[in-house]
C-alpha cells in the first residue's frame, strides 16, 4: 500500500489509517525518505477519513497539478523524494489557513515529540 500511494499516486481507503485518531505531539515524516512534513500542532479532524493538516512544514511539500480524475486538483508531494502524499483543498479551518492537506496515512510515519532528536 505504501508503494502504491507514494510511487503510483494511489489513495488508501478512508478511515483506514491509525494516524486519524493520533493526537500526540510530534512530527509526521515521509514514510519513504523520513523528511519532516507535518507538525501535529497543525493537524485537525476534518472528518474526511484521512489525516488532515492546515499547513506543511515550510519547504517540505511540493504542490503539483493532478488531472487523474478528470479535473485539476492540487497534489501534494514530498519535496525531497517526490512521493505522493495526498491533495490540498480550500475547505480547511477558516481561523488558520483555510487549507486542508488531506494526506494518506501510509505516506507518513509519526515521530512522537519525546523521540525527536
């Protein structure tokens, strides 16, 4: 599943990731190359079925255009290895960025704050 998502731009089944319910402090890194991508401080429950963040760590995520389903969507990729992470939408929290980075949980590995160097 990780290969399918990260390298073939697939999508995991909604509500299948244990990261959906994770509320610990820490950083989510790219499952392929371990680049720090998302700080748990910016995670929110979008009720979409995928881990959601209102922003990425500056410089860590590349935005691209994806026409896979017949219309343009903003694809999110790891800026280091190019792995597909998910998509960005404009229905995030209005009080912060207004963005929702909808991320496949299998594309991430969570590093708890207490285990960070």
